[in-house]
C-alpha cells in the first residue's frame, strides 16, 4: 500500500496528500487533518510511516483558536517523550518565571498586535526574531536585531539517546518583502577574510559557502542526509556504514560511540546521522571518528558535510500560520534562516513553537515511559501532565 492509499484509508477521502516537496525526495504535506482530535493507533502508524519515508512531514492549517500549545504537546507525545529545552530553565535548574521567559520578552514588542499562545510547559521552545523587555520605555529599543543564520546541526545529537523527532507549530510567518532582490531578509555573504563565526576557523572556502546558503524569506532550511547517502557509490556506502563517531557533552567526558549511518526501523532507509565535525562550535566538543586523530576526523567529516549540503539535497520549508512541521533528526540536518532584525512591523515577525522528542513512539496515550528512564534521559524527569494528555476529543 502506498502512503497516499494509507493516508486515505486512515484519515478519509477528504485528506489531501502532496509530495515529495523537494527534488531529492524529501517532504510530504498532508492537508485536512485536525490535530485537536485524538488519533487512532492506525492514524499514528500512518504518520510514522510517512515520516520514515519522507523525512519531513507537514500538517498545515491547524486552527490556532482551538489548537493550543497544550494540544500540540499532547500530539508530540505520540512521537516520543517531550524534552524540556534548556532556555526554559534559570540557574539552579528551576523553570523560569513567566515574566522572565522568552514568551514575556516576545509579548512586549507588539503587545496590542501579537501575543504568544499561552503555555507554561518547559518542553515548548519559543523561536522568534523579536525580543523585548516590558520595562523599556522606548518601543524602538524593543525591536532588537536578532542575527540570522546558525550552524547546521541535528537536535541534541550528543546524548546517548539523541533526539529523534523535532516539530514546529507556526504562529506567525513573515510577509514583508523589502530587502534586496525582493526578499524578506538580506543575507550576509561570507567573506573569507572575515572571522568564521559561528563556525570554528579552518574550514575550506567551498564548505563555508555551502553552509551560508540559507533562505531569506523565513523558511527553515533542511539537508536530506538520506538522499545524500543514497547518492554515494555502493563502496562508499559500505565504508561509511562501519564508521563510529565518538560524541561528548563536555571535553572531560570519555564520550560514547555512535554509528554514522543509521537505518530507519520502519522504512529501512539509511541516512547519515549528523555527519558534522563541530555542529555546536565552542559549546560542545567536536566529535572524533573512531580510529582517527582530531585533524583527520575534521578533514573526513568536513568533506562529508560538504557533500550533504549540496543544493540537490537541500530543501527550504515555508511556514504558514497553523502549520505543524515534523522532521526526523536522524535523516536530516537543519539550521535557521537569515532573520530580519530592527523589526518595525508585525508583518516582519517570524514566530514558531518547537517541541523535540526522544525515545520510542506511542500509538496510544498516555505514554508508558518508566520513571527510571525519564530520570536518566529527560531533563528533570519531565513528563507531560495528565491534564494535557486527557484533553483530546
């Protein structure tokens, strides 16, 4: 049975399937699914199968008057245990008070025109190109410049159980187009005579140019590591399949070995898992290829990253209000785009909410993760409160 047939059988004939969204074969859009409703095991299985084949899944047009962030988190529980984001915690491990949160900072910029969807969950990350403080008298000062462009990475790949799935709920996508060339934001072309920030110095000019090819209209850029792996020769695929990567959280850690090539358990598709030497420069230690020196590891992985970031494996995903976008961190890389700063209009705001999950999917809720597993692998042993899980209709 094809994915189209599976979707029609699981969700009904009014649901529309579009894909692949990218020339490399990545991306599937399924329109007409109301995520406020509880999903049956058959429907969850259908979505899991779709992601396993297409790597990126879009479920557009959720009604934000009814699809709350609580319902978003409830939906995320099917994909894994939601992981609290570090930015939601203050020093000492306590959750930040609401008035000190990113939500409050974003809400201060256009208080009469745009407010974040209400939430108190540490698993929800607010991602926006505006920040402010309500103690500032000058509204111009609230519209701070937020630099765009980040390192290509997968989410939290450095832990022994890495994140499997991340997802965005889009609240506001930018519409203003007044930068050079009619784009929303102006890019910052890399000058090889300037510092390499945020990257560590020493990468080739070719790799740096590939890294800097980021979208300018608020899209989220992805690189399809499954398509990149499939494009290699069979000999090269065989060689890479035996490679192990040593990852560390801190320099002093002994680290742990992880496979460079992962096989999706549902589709059998092989992909490169975060084939990057330093995906978080200066915040996490660079990785080492087992059996190679640091210098040789960098040369090996830089070459592989340059292969993955070629245009034929790239897909820039556009967001619309109410869209849910899900991606497989084992089968993709992502970054964030050039972002417009000095925002003068709510039309220039890019506002999304992210939840990331690890562990096994769950066809039914609530999940049955053990307290011991949560304590070991989830920050503060967090578990979505039962009142959120029970609100599905």
